[in-house]
C-alpha cells in the first residue's frame, strides 16, 4: 500500500541552479506575475521572465500558482520557552528544545528567529523554572551552539533586559562583549505603567499564576515591584554604547508616553516594541523608530493585554514590523488576514515580516527581499481549499529545507484500503 506523507523536511543543496517558476513573486514594491526566481548556491541569482528559458540544467520548482516570498525574520519570539518548558516545572533538554523548535518555526515560514529570553529579577514567588537566570544562561549557550552546527534556520538571541535586574548588568555586558547577543530590549513590567498600566488587570494576572495567594499578599508584591530600584542612566548609556560598538540594535518595550520614547531615542534605540497607544506609536515612528506589533494581536483583533489594536495602528500607518511574539503560526495567518480581510497589498504586508525587521536588526543587506545577491531564503505559500495559507516549500541559504503537501480525506482513506 502507498504511504501518504503530508510533510517532510529536507536539507538539500544541489550543484545545479534552481528555478522557481509558476508563482507570484512578492517583491518590496510590487507582486510580480510571469517571472521566475533563480537560485545559485546560497544566493538569489536574479529574477527573469518566465517565458525566457533559464539554464537547461536548472532544477525546476513549481510554485503551483502560489506566492513566492522571502523567509520571515521574526525579531521577537519567546516560543522557545514553551518548547523547553511545556509545563511550568518540566524542563526538556535545551539542545533538544532548540532543535525541535526550529522544525516548527520552519513550517510557519520563520527562517531567521530572534529567541527572546528574559533577563530579569522576579519579585514574585512564581515557579517558572525556564526564567531562572541559570536556565536562561544555559539556553543562550544552546542557541549559540545551534549556529555552529547543522541547523534548518538562523538562530539569534534577543536579550530582554528588565531594568530592575541590577544584579545582572555585568552579565549582559559580558554577553555583548562575547558576541552572544544579537538584539537587546529594555523592559519595565512594573505595574502602574507600560503594559500593566491597569493595576487591577495586573492583579488578575497574578492570581492566574498564584491562585492560592491572598489579596493582601498580592498587594504587597505589587507595592514591592513598583518601588524596586532600577538600572541607572549611566549603566543604560554604557550598555547602549557597548551595543553600538558591536552593531547590535536596541529596542524599547511597551512605550506609553512621548517622554519615554524621547529618553530611549537618546540612548540610540531604533526599535519601539508594542507601543501602548496609537499616539505613542505615531510619535515613535515620527522619531525614526521602527515600530513593532504582535501578529497574534491581528488574529485576536486586539491586544490580549487590552492595549493598542495592531490593525488600527496599521490603518494609521504607524506599524513597521509584525513579530510572532508568543505564537509562531500567527505571522503567516496575520499576513493573509491583513491582505484578504483588510485589503492591504500583499507586498506592503510581507515587508512587515521580512525586509523591515531585517533592516531593524542590521540584516537588510543580506535578508528580507527577493533581490539578486541576497541570501536565498524563500517561501512558497499556497492557499488551501479551506482558504488558509500553507507554506509548501522553504529555502534557507539556497538549501531546500522543506517540502509539504496536503492530501484530501478521500486520498487518506484510499491509502488504507
């Protein structure tokens, strides 16, 4: 009996030129029909009219009428925490977690991932083993090692530095010096500002984590978090200087005022992650910062924390980048929702998950668009009968690392009769 496989992962880079044909090419400024993409080695060789024969020895990849777009560059994702700790106290071997996570990320079109790990002091008695500093350090070692061995995608480390984490300023600086960090964001999750401006909502979140605690205990914890000392301006500027010397981009997080944007801009930050209000998002963009929203926000129709709705911000032209945040599948589905439901041009939205994030982290010369001379990180995206998009082929550095197909219910039945 034939075996029907709905997907398989490869790591194949042949010696022949590759020609991707019969697809709609999503370029930075337009979506182009009747043209093919040529791949030679690790690079995009060029774009040619489909009617003109390419090298006769080229391997032909049929896009089946789907979109051909760059691989997604996800600059903010804490998904690795879910893979490494599927239960709060259950830690899977971190090397296994990284290796298995990349397979899932690949299926969602993410070819470059910035694993966002928190470096913070936990003022609360929350038993989340994965966020203990010793485990964060172990996981960063595994992320670094992933880029030094065979891997399916690019792994990068996004250090989310909580500004009350005074004890680990030296560790962050050492990571910068050692070349372990690829992106740094300064965070402040203290209640009463930023993401948790609504203190009552924050209390509800605490109760979800520690339902057995009394209201008095929760109030004491919140008061302690509000009054925690934070990193000095001198240390902030020193970290920013070290990062600049290494070419590492800096990001602010949950900006809720123009004053906060101005301060972080003075440190050289060029990315504003998850601005809280439309006014602040508009101001950050006016100040030349790349603004970031979460793809899950698009799928939910609003922020899960009750803050700025991403679709509203995009409608006002003040979001540059979409990231997966906590849900990797969100990127591809957010792209198609924005195109099909809200009516945006495909190329405009695809730039938010490819070229714009690549530029924000100083990789725009190598990644993020279908242009001759860039790394051949490419996706073929087809639309299924149910209307959902599916990534059916993926190249990373010119290597065909994924092919997939769907079979109908009738075909599955026939395979077992």
